[in-house]
C-alpha cells in the first residue's frame, strides 16, 4: 500500500511538471502574431501593395521565413508566389511571374509585397505566413484582393476637381472684369447723352496742361530770338 501510494504521488508530481512545461511551451510557440489587411482594392495597371506585419518575441535571425500564397476565386488550388529567407525569392512561373516585388523589412516586422501591372485575373485570396524559430505557430491572415478598371465616373471626378481648382477661378475673374468694363461703358454713354461737363479737377488738369504747352512755346521763341541776335552780332 505504501509503495502504491508513493508511486501515485510520483505520478502526480510528474504530471504536474509536464503540465507546467506544456503550458509554458504553448505560451512560447504562440508568441508570433501576424496582421494583414482583410480587403484590398486596386486598379488595372496600377501597382498594388499587400501589407503584412508580424510581431515576435524572438530575435529576427537568418532562420526567419516568409511565404506568400495565392488562391484564385472559387478554387481550392493555392500557388506559392513569394518566399523569403535572408534573400528574396519571388515566383519565376505562373500568373505572377516577374510581377512580385519585396517592399518589407523583417527587422521592422514588415513582410509586405507589391504586385505590378495588376489585371482582373489577379483577383483572389492571398495569405501571409511567417516563421521565426522558435516562434513557428501563429495565425494565418487572409487578404481578399479586388482589381477593377477605373471607370468613367472616376475620370469625371478628377476632371471636375481640376476644373474647380483651375478653371472656375479664372472664369470668375473674367466675368468680373467684363462687368466692370460694361459699367464704365454705360457710364460714358450716359454722360455723353446728358451733356456731361468736366469737373473742377478735370478742368484744372486741362488748364495745367495748356499752361505747360504755352511755356514750352515761349521758351522755343526765346531760344530762336537769342540765336538770331547772336547771328547779327557776328556781322
């Protein structure tokens, strides 16, 4: 009885130790967290960025790996499009050949990529997986990409915005100038019809101008007389 009790006590102690180690182990392997945009919208021909970030309690080493996969709509087939481990390995075959670029920084927790020259065939689901040993277990976020063509409405809105910023102010200025010119013209017509007389200021301006002209004429006559007198004295 004593031996069986001792064995049972040792078994309980071992079970407790294993339980503690198990829970500690679970805490360690689940310390890697990954985040990505659930929905991304892009346009045909315009580069698209697929953002993916991660947090790890372990230091980033050359053992860290990043894998991006793609699944077309209404399909269970997945395609590897990008792999990273110290170097970048974009896919060299398939739909995304020569169109995947690395735009992340593992030391800043960034595992993002970009797609150049996207088409309507690129619509689908993308997943970002990161492993940073000993952190290897984590969630796998999914990103739904929707690629569309820029419609007439988008182009129209751009043209309307350009008109508001450039053309409308110019039109307003021209209209104001035309209104001002029209008012001046109508004022001159009214004055001519009603026998408009010059104001005292305008009369004084004209008088001053006439006096200046007379002074210039007198000066010219005086200069001519001086020249004539000099000419006569020489003889």
